[in-house]
């Protein structure tokens, strides 16, 4: 059996690409590598290291409802950083961007800094334990 492959991409459904794309551009400091209307949906894709992050918008009315991590489905998307000092730098960067975030939280399995995108989707920066 071959080794299990790494995650290639994550796709998030957003309400409004005209809001989400500039927000993710500011957060990542990058421009999308793809902006395409496939028919069933339009998607914009960012290349982040070896992983692609896609934002999808479907035509028509979007069901309104607050994200609930306890409902089956996505819980959060985590971006890995090497150590706690980088989490502190990301907290400063989120402050500069006006993006609300939680405190840096430590657990036995690692250290995280949580925040949300414009649709309330939970994101975090995560470092290995000290």
C-alpha cells in the first residue's frame, strides 16, 4: 500500500467572493492563481505552500445560517507555523489587518491562534508543542 497522500486542497464555500477574495489576499499576502466560473460555481484559488485553498461561490440565494463547528462537516482550517514566536507575529499581523482573534492557547498537542473569515468560518494558525 502506498503512503497516504498529503492534503492537496481545501475548498470553502463563501457567500460573496467580492468580499472574501480581498480578505484572503490581505491575510495571505498573495494573489489568486485561478479565478474560474465552472458553471455550477465560481471559484478562486490561492497557492499556499504545497496546498491550494479554494473559495467557492454558488449562484442564487445562499442559505443563511451561522457556522456551527458542532454540526457534522468542517470544524476549522489550520495553517501550520514552526513555533510560538510566529504565532505572536501572526497575532500582531491580524491586529494590523483589523481581524479579531482569540488569545494564543496552549494544549498538550500544540499551540493555536484562532480567528474567523468574513463568513464566520473558523481558521487558526497552529504550532507544535514546546
